[in-house]
């Protein structure tokens, strides 16, 4: 067996079909290499017990504890039996319960004084923390005793012969101790690991060889073994990823592009002259960075990130006008039709008188009695251009006209959705692509749009919410970064509060009173729900599965249900409308137009209003089942209020238990308006997420040991080393082991994902 194939060996061959299937289905582990890179989450010291007071509610946990007492209770007139076992760590207590036929074995084995590992989901019953029907593994067994799941398997105990007990990321179907036993089976293969780090780097940084690190991370004898292994394994992940990004940046520098230098006296100058306000210092600085990039003969690859409401669209529009002035075309991709229409509306509003004076006009969605092409604002200027909207639901005539305007160059600016990247869409001279909300676009979509230029167009990527520096270095490591951290003048502060609807229903009643009070002052409100509520809804809501830590069993609250309840209840008499993604495009546009015009008091919506929606008169937002949303998403939603001179209010309604991680997330959002701080919290609270691929792509996590928040120094150092390696050997001709590691880390999908340009 050669060195590479040892790690590629299917687990089925070594572990048997049943165990291998559970590992594949529930932990996404398929090969020996996968399992060897499934590292322990933490270690328990033999003789020490897990602190039981800090266990997270509603999460699957593994604990080492001692049995304090056990008793069998009967119910249903003696027909039912329940075993209650009390565990202790010396101070705190945790209750276990077993029912029915599951009582006999644990009653015999879980005797007072016995120590064992227990695994199950933490819940609360009668105000006490408990594990219902946990699995367990005795840490010292008498003759014929073994694991508490009916297997009678003594070998699992042998995996914990050392002083440090590894606790693996596990699942309900496969406990940590079973994973440990499986690791023992494949551990000899660790000696055949291919080491991706160049020898000079490894020696210079004082890092252990890879086989030694793998052996020590799984079966450490001392805490120093754990530290040595982790240091080395973090470097592997950081370095291989940074090499991939460095190669991407190097390749970009080899591409040609048309320099786009706007001349004086064009659309950009006219637009700036008409602005009713002064650009912030941040907007001016970032604009200069972008225009400097556009003036070069290599494609710009820049990430524009900033606080919610910091004026990113304004910066992007100025760049687009500059490219039009330089003879090219600019395209903005929005992730949803509602957002594309909103951007189109915002941009044409920003143009103001410019549309009349310069012949700019917009191709609005066709309306009854209006021919496509009507509404053109005539202008004699040679610089005149068109701003068109292109979405999948446009009428045939309007679509034909928009396509014609793009191919002839009549349209200098186009705003659209994925419809922009269809084969039949041709550009005259595409010079700049602005991608809004980067993470919502797939790989193929970006590549398709990029291929539409005569030469690769310049690329500006905008993120909806701020991201920490290390994430920018990791996820967007192939892009230069610009940050807008200043809010435009006149923005009002937003107060945020958690509304515990289950514990204190009168708080929810007060929330609706506040909405009514704001409407009476002449303002407007949003109510956001995770689900639409029509027959086509997927179970759990459209992509809105409750985050880790939500113990609720009912489906998420729905727009259609809540709108009906409010209309006939606490908000009766107010003008209430709904907005969601499955409405007809003209209906969505009509609702948004009327809400923006002040003809609607309360808009009950899904997250279609998450980004880009700008109604300064809206001052209050109530987010129902707020615990079903991520931290950054809540911050993004909240940014829809407080956009005018009146103070904003955001109420986070939740039925999550006070001690749950879900409530902790909401409290964090309520406590700060700092998007950078919230993005750190968001990242810290995610599990072994894949910062490379999108969550929905199903790609296994590439970062198992490295945490992008805590390991900033390692990431920065790895980036430095990677740049030097790629500069000296772009094709990695002299580093075949590193090339092999790159192939293993970056399957086709991930490699493309890195190619954001």
C-alpha cells in the first residue's frame, strides 16, 4: 500500500458496513484520512469529573460523572417503571431518566460510586437539568459488564486506558467512545501521512512532523502532547488554505483587463455635483482605492465591506458611473428579485435630476397600459446612457428591449438577478461587475458573468454585514479589502430588546402597543417571520431550520398567519400588507412601492427585506421567532430601521429558554450595534462550519482544528509563508506533497469557490 492510498482507504473495509454507514451519513466521514482528521473536541482527565453546572441546554453533550444515587419509581398503577439516576461532579448534579424496558440494564450497572461517560441531549424537567435515555460507557467494569447500550463491549473502555480521555464530536447514532474505538483501528495509518509542509518551514517554525501530531492528538499522554499536536495541525490547515489563495491572487495578476479611467465632465462629475450631501471620509477613501484599481490593466478583485447602512451602494454606483464614463458597461448582481428592484429604484432615485438632464432613464417593469420603452428621459448629451433592470420575471417585450440595449451598448448600467448570467445575455463591453451579498451566489453564476467581458471585467464584491479581519483573510483571501466603518450623518441610533414571549406574554402585548404608538406618530413598522405559511412551505420553513440550541418543536411562525392574527387582534385598524418571495413580481413591487410611499403602516415579511430596503420613515421592527435567525442576519434585518431622523426600535421576540444558547445569541444582538463585534460572536457560535464553501453546498468542513477568530496569528504567519512559497514556485513543481494536500483540501467545488473573481 503506498503512502497516499492508506488515507484513501474506505472506512467500510476496516470498520465494517454498519459503523461506516453511520459515520458517512451522520458525520460525513468516508475514508481513513477523514477519520484521522476527526479530532477530539476536548479531553477529560481520568479521575476528574465534568462540571455539570455549565452544560448547554438543548445540546448533545458527553460528560464524565459519578453516580450518586439511583432509584426505580412506578407509575400508571404499577404498570410503568422509571429509573432516575443522579450524577454528581462533587458539587453540581444532573439527573438521568430511563423508561420501560430500558430500565433493567442501567439499574444493574449504574450503582452509586460508579464512574462513566454519559451522552445525551440536555433538557429541563421540573426545573432540573436532565438527560433522558442517555447512552453511557462505564470507565471501570466488573466481569461481563460493558457499554450501556446493550453491546457488552469491553474494548471501548480500552480506548481510555490513558490519563486523558478524548471526547470526539459525536452524534446521537454514534457516541464519542465508539468513535474512539474506531480511531484506534485506523491509527496505525497515521505513520503513513504525507506531510504538506516544506521541511524548511517546519523546522523554522519548530513544528512536529505530521505523523507524530496525528498520534498525539488522538492518544495524548500529557497536555503538552495536545498542545504540540494542535499547533502543528492548525498550521496545516492555515498554510494549505493560504497557499490556495496565494495561487489565486498570483493567477489574477497574470490576467489582462481594460483600464477604465473616467474622464472629466462626465456622468460621475455631474452626479457628484448634484449630491445633496457630502460623502463621508470613508466613502471618499474607499472610492479612491476602487478608482485606482480600475485604472490598472489587471482586473480589480476587491471586497467592499462595511457596517449596515454605511453607504456601500453609493460607493458602488460611483464606480459604475466611472466605468460608463470610460466607455464600458457596469452590471450589478442582486441575490433576489426584490433586492434587484430595490437597488434599481434606489439608484434611479439617487440619479434625481441627472436622469432628466443627461438622458439617463430606467427600464421599469412593464405596467398595464404602458408600452416597454415609454418614460425615456431625452437628453442631447453624448454621454447619455440607460439604466436597465433585468430579472427572470420581466415581460417578453421589456426583456427583449433590455437585452438589445445591453448588446448595443445603449445601456451603460444594468441591475439584475441571476437572469443576467443566462447564455442569451450579451454585453457590448462589460467593464465592471458588482456582486451584492457575495455569499448568496453560486460558483457557476460568478464564473458565467465573468466570462461575458471581452477581457475579464473588474470585480467589486459587497458583503451585507461586516466580517472580522481573519475571516476576510481566510474566506476572501484572494481579494483586496476596503472597509466602510463610518455611518452617514443623520442616521439615528437603534434600541434593541429581547421579548421573552413564553415567560412574559405581557411583554409581547407591550411590543404590539409600541408598534401602534409609532404608527400613530406617523411612522411605519416591519414584522419579520421565518416562514411564509402557504401550502408550499417546506417543513421548518424555507431554509430557516432553527439554529443549534433551539429546543422548540413547533414550526416557525409564518407571515400569512401572523398578518391575519395582527389584523384581527392587536393591530386591528392599521393598514397591514404582506411581502414574501413567492408573490408575483408585480405584486411585490407594488407592495414595496406603497410601503415606501407611506400608504402601508405595517409590513409583515420574510427576510426578503433583509438587505437594500431603504424606507427612512420605518422606525420599528418586530422579529418573530428571532432565535431562528443567525446573529449577522438579525443585525442586517435591524438595519432596515433607524434610517431616518427618528430613533429606531428593534424587538426580538423569542420563546427560547432563558438559559439556552439561542437566548444568549439574542442578548448579544440586543447589547451592541457593532457589526464587527457581532460577526465575531456569530463565528464563535458556529460549529465546525466550512469557511470555504457555502453551508448549503454540503462540503465537509476543511477547518477542523483552526478557528478563524482565535488563531489570527497563525493565519497571518501562514499567509506570509504562503506568499513566499508561491512567489518562488507558482506551480509548486518542487513541492509535490503540498500539491497533494491542496488536491485533498480543495475539491473542484471548493477551488471554484475561492475563485470569486
